[in-house]
C-alpha cells in the first residue's frame, strides 16, 4: 500500500520528497501505462494549482492522450501543434507562462493559463511528453521545471 507523505520545506525539498514517493510508487512495476497513471495521480494531488497532469504518448506519428488527471483532454496532438507538440518535436522542455500567447496553442481546457511540458526521450526514441497545466498565469518556475524533469526521469527509468 502506498501512502503519500505531505510535502514540506523549500520547493527543492518538496520535489526531492515527491521524487522519493514516485520512485517508491513505481518500484518494481514495469508496465508503462500503470506507472504513467500513478505518477499523474501523485503529481496532480501533490502540487497546488494544477488543472491537468498527465501523459501524451508518441505512437510513431503523433501524440496520443495517455493516463491523466483532470478534465477530458484532446486525444491526438500533431508534433507541429501546441505546447506538447513543440516539446516532442524539439525534445526540449516547454515552460509557458501564458499559453494564449503561444503560437499554435491547443486549448483543450479553456481554463488553462500556463503549461509545463517535459519530453520523454529514452536513448534516441521519443516516448511522449509529461504535461502539466494550471489555471494560473506563470504558475511554473525554474524549480518546478527541474522538479518535473526529475519526475519524468523516474518514469523513464521504470520502463522495461
């Protein structure tokens, strides 16, 4: 049974604790869908001011919605569209303070104002992206980016 611990301390300490919780939650489970589902739930419930947290998985052509927490989402995202597509295409994290100012933004949830998307790359292979949305503008800072990138690495390490 997994019991989450409350996050305390600085933001860096909170992300370190969340990383330890993620490693414990995913430990020994090789199924990528199960691990994506549990990591989405962990992050969504641990971090404040999120309205969506989840995965888009690359099917070889485009991103397809995977496990997530939040309102129903866009099902398919081409690599040339939106913040998720940009992260997948460039294989670089996208930290967007105002999604409405992002060229080609896809409004799956009109309440979203800022977004953080981490590409999931294993070796040379694009696995997908880990996507967080917030109804607050500029919700994500450099510490959030580093913390979520570390959690994405925990997910990638769990893959068979």
